[in-house]
């Protein structure tokens, strides 16, 4: 695991310390990791929403068997990539 140093103004440091003191997190690192994961999730949701809106705003067309097969292959590849250890 890589290490990273960050600087926080006193009020933010006190807030993080308060989260730890309340028992919500065991360390500042755990708290920061959770914030990053939440941000990643939020960005993925924004991308999904943009793609859904793009799909709604495009012309309708009939999906062929080849289209469905290509979609399935792409989805399975993305799922496999997510399951790989980071």
C-alpha cells in the first residue's frame, strides 16, 4: 500500500479527529479511503446518468442479435475487470 501525506487546516483536522473519536472510523486513513470510495461511486453514477440520458436522446433503432452479443461481451469484460484485485 502506498502512503500519502496531506495537510489540513485545523478545523478539518478536528473534524476528522471527531469522526475517529465517535468510533465511526479507526484512523484518519480509513476515513480518507471511505471519502475517496464515495467520490468514485458518485463519479460512476454521474457517468451512468450521462450515458442513460444520451441513450434517451438518440434515435431509436432495433437491436440485432449481434448488437446484444457485443453488449453482453462488453458487460462481462467490465464485470471481470471489477472483480480483479486492485
